C-alpha cells in the first residue's frame, strides 16, 4: 500500500486540507472539529501495543526491558498503520470515490494495481487478525489467572464474563464453545496425563532481575 500510494502521489493537499466525497462525486471540506471527532475513534486502532506488560511475570531479564518492548511496539504500530494510510490518501485516484467507498482500501488497491494484489493483502489481513486473536486470548487468560491467584474478585471477574456471554450472538457463542471443547479435549488427552509436568506458570518476579522459578519447577527452557 505504501509503494502503491507514494508511486501515484498527487493528493498531498488533502493532508493539510482534509476533504470527503459527496454523493455526486465532488469533494467538500471537513471541519477541524470533525477531524478530532473521528480521531477519538481512530486512535483505538493503535490499542494493543501495551499488552506485553501482561506477560511480565514470564519474561526473563530486567523489568525495564518490558518498557522498551512496549515503547517499540507503539512506534512500530503507529508507523505500520499511519504510513500506508497516508500513502493511500495521497495516492488515491479519486478522493471522492475513496471516502465514499464501502471498502476504501479495496477501491484504492484495485484502482492502482489489480485484484490479485488485493487478494494477497486480504490474506495477510486474515493472518494478522488470527495472530491478534491468539495474543488477545493469551493476554486475557493471563489476566484472569492472575486475578484468581491474587484473590482479586475471581467471582467478580466470572460474573462479568457471564454478562458478556449473554450479550453475544448465537454464531459467536457456537464458535466459542467449539473452541473451548477443543481445548478441553487437548487438556484431557495431553496435559492431564503428564500430572503437572507439562505446564507451569511462573510466580511473580521479585526485584529487578529474572523471574523466579519456584523450587521443584522446571526453568523456562524446560517447559
């Protein structure tokens, strides 16, 4: 997207004077207040860079490396999203069509390249979403486990999850239950027979050094 956009660059003025398409293929200016309103929502696209802190207890080394990891994740996230989107704006053949399209990036990619490129990028998006979902599940599982270990309202957390459960669609509930069933089968067939030798969560790290492994438990390389 970055290469396609900057190789067709012509709309640099849109970065200074934002505009949006009308229903008749024309452009109309966007007030600064409108930009701020949209930014308040768009900024959530950067959410998630700080999730590394949830695994601080399993991370070996000094605690300040977690801060570095989070800050570098923020820089990479902003660059990886902002640069291609900027290129899309300046390189769109028609800003009116881009902003009025139901799928703006599909319009841009197909207008500047072809369907094959769009299909390849779509596959990349699917893989990225899959990777993000795995990270989110692990992160939330770690938060729930830590809350229970520290006796921080487990019951309150479970009640909250129960409420969230009631707000989901039937399809999402079926997918979730199938996923849980697969995990249960794996636990019964692989984890349980090993009687505690397969999986150990670390205790909280003490001080500013490596996470401490309780006596009798394997080190990280042996898990």
